[in-house]
């Protein structure tokens, strides 16, 4: 692996450390700081000429800072003549702005894809995109990982695997929920949700039987917490017993933690694609690492091997 270089921005040092530890590759030194006026200052401190570079950065909050840091690091790296640069983006921000659903709105996910390519990424490695179609926004190869195996192992180890129903908190998440239901040999239910404002959802109906069942809601993102908290309320009303959630990206914005604490949800498990800062800690929120998954994928990309063996195919 002497041709491999692992670099990291500042957004998720903890996960970058886990990935490089699992790879047994020391991270290359890079200065990623700020000039006195707040502009981002980058200097890659090692020779990357002819190297296979993996640059790890989640574009989580502060999203614009972290995205810009990634773009500038890409630019610095590509000007140093590497063989290839893979942007490793465990959490891909702006993914929810992926279509023109109102007049005069941007498709920011596509803009970000263009920026990444323009800045020098040769390929992208990411996890649980909000919508699979975002892959098509890139004209460079994109490898898409899923956290399903990490979550299924977590719940099985925690002995949360009987009398279960897997719940999709919205219609868009059915495919993923079905994959979980198959893995747990559990039933499937769907919450019919309506979003009245960016931070307010209303549950219309529950499709499926949850009475007397333990439920696991599966979702890609928990941001304000509104979707899951409202869904949990409806599930409890419908007679659900324990209520759990498996969520790939713990954005946990606004007063999400407070809402979770007061909610009917017994436990939310998120991955470490986004670091949980001290203000976001709660006894109800647990973290499962995707460090090993990313390390395995990076190794496979480096050695030109298939990566689909690393995750369950979500299918159609
Ligand atoms: C929606 O389509 C997503 O899958 C999530 O359900 C949503 O982004 C969560 O947002 P919030 O936590 O603010 O309800």
C-alpha cells in the first residue's frame, strides 16, 4: 500500500483516524487552517506525485466551511500530480436539495457534484446518499456504500431482533426498509408523512400492522428529528411496544436532541459519518462506526477490486 495516501480535512477527524487505523496507513501531513481573515489555508506537506490519494471529509455542519475545505484540499492535491484522488465523503451534505420541486429553486446537490469534479476529484466514495439518483449527478465514478450491515449487527448484538416490524418513516424509504425487514425476517410498515415546512411533519396514516410489535424505523437522515418523533408518536398510538431508529446520518440540527429525549423513541442509533459533538449527546442516541466499512472499501478501490461484496444490494 506504499502508493496509497490518506488525507483528512477537519470535519470528522475521529472517523478519519478510525479509517486510517483499520487500513494501517498513517495519515499524510497536511496543514488545514485559516488565514487571519477566515479564508482557508491548505498545504499538503507530503509528496503525492503518482500516488493514489484518498481525501476524507464529511460535508456536515458547518457545511459551507467543510465543503470549501474539501474543494481547496482537492485543488491543492491535484496540482501536486497524484495518480488519482478519491473524495471520501461519509456524509454528503446538500443531498436533500436534489430536484426542482418548486419554481425558482436550485438543485444544489448537482452543483456540489460539479464543484467536486471541477476541483479535482477523480472519483467519489460515499455512504447512504439521500437519493440513489444523486450518483447520476457525477460524471466520474462514484462508489455508494450502505450502513445496513453495521446496523443489523448492532441490533442483533443488542438482542433487538424478535417480534419486530421494520418501519419506513416515509414512502421514499421503502426499498431500504424492505432490505432491513428481509435481514431481520420481520414485517414491514410505512408511515404516510406530510412535510408542512422544512422542520415540521405530520403523520397521516400507518400502513401495516404494528400493534404489540417492537419497531425499528430506518431512515437516511435525522435532522430536526421531526419526521422520526412524529412517526414514533403515531406508532405508539397504533400500539407499538419498543420503538427504535436506525439512521445513517445524525445531522441532529436545531433542538433535535431535546425532541428525542422527550419523545416515544427508546433508542436512536446513528453512524459516525458525522461527529457527535458534546451538545448532541443523549442516553437515547448511540453510535455505530462505519470506519471499518470505509477502510475495506478504500482498500478494494486501491487494489481495483469490486466493492459490492461489502454491502447488501438494496435492489428494487
Ligand atoms: C426525508 O426525506 C429524509 O429521509 C429524512 O426523513 C428527513 O430529512 C429527516 O428530517 P427531519 O429530522 O428534519 O424530519
